[in-house]
C-alpha cells in the first residue's frame, strides 16, 4: 500500500500502474453507484476495443481516475488494472515468450495510445497500455490506491511479471504461511501478489483486487455502510492492518473491490481470513 497522492502522466517507465477499468454488465447501475460512493462524473468516449464501441471515463473534479465499459459476452463484472509499457507490439512478443496469452490487440485507441489485453501464465487478466496524452490521478480519496494480484500460482506470476518488468519481489507474508509478495521498481513498491488461501474456493479465477482510498473524515466503516445502502455488498467487514483500515466491497453488479483509510494504521502484518468475494 505504498502509492501516495500523485498524477501519473503519459511519459512513464514500463511496469507502472497507469489506469484501472471496470467491465460491467450494467453501465448505468455501475455509474450511479460509484458516483454516489466516490463522487465520480463521466465522459463518454469512442473505443474500438469494447463490445459496444463505448467507453466512459470517470473523473473526480478535473482528474481522470478510471474507466467503465460494457462487459463482453460471458465476461464477469470485474475491475482490472492497466500497466504501462513503452511499446505494445514488443510487449506482445514478450508476453508470448514468457508463457502468457494475448487476448486482444495491440489496438490503437483514439488520442489514448495503444493497448494489449493478455493473461499471465497463472491465468490472471492484465492490460498493457502504451499511453498517449493521458493522466491518471491516484492516492487521494475516491481514487486508486494500489492493487493485489490474487492467484493460485505465485511462482508463475512472480516469474512472468518480474522478468517482464524487472520487478524485485519481496515476500512480506507472515510466518504462518501466508504467501504475499511486494513487487518493486527501483526500490519503490508498485504492486502486490497474493496466493489465494482456503478462504477462496479452489475454482476461483485469478483476478486483481483494486484498492481505493477513502476520505479519513468519513472513514472506512461509513463508506462501507454507504456502499451497502447503494445496493452494493460488504464482502468483508472493516478491519485494521498496518497499511490502514480496510474493507472488501462489491458493487451492485458483483464487481469486487477494496477501500482503505491509510491514516488508520494498526497492528502487525497479517491477512484476515475473508469471506469468498464471489459467493453470492
């Protein structure tokens, strides 16, 4: 949970989280939910990579914070992260070389650069983005804080991403056997990787857990309660961690995400035994 307030601009080294996006089966419902919860507003854009050709940019004030689009057939509602690359064509070659699978692209987006959709060798979805004329605000209330890759195969995920981006991987799990790693660039943490434990059914697909900062004046508990009132679900009640007070939520369409108040840091490292985020 190391990322602080910043605006990530279009000139980026490879391997930096540079965007988040929600695939959902009900765009209107999702937009209402996040508007009420985080205060987001939306601008509709053309996008040849989506099933409908539509893509809504979410903003907070003047700051772009993420995207929302209609999920494709048989695609669940979920949050996904975009990671920066200097060249999507080269990234595609490396993804294949390292055992990943290309699922879309590279595709050129109007005024936004080029994207590449893939899965890593453990089956986790990932979007690589060669950004152009774009900004991404993070680390303030209502915006991206950080992300965990939840996987069944930590060794495969570490090998793929660390070779692709030259990440340094450091195990930060507790001595009781929690397999949780921090990926860093130039000694700065950028992403995290968790091997799903017994709290997840064995058939749970690898996925990204996106964390959003909440306003300390409001707090995690009140934000979780508000999400429930808006038709969402509290998957995991608020709990304290060394990174802040957290809660796992789901929006009305079932997309799972986390919130964190990083001013409320307590205790030693540990990962709570959580409910299954995909158990309806």
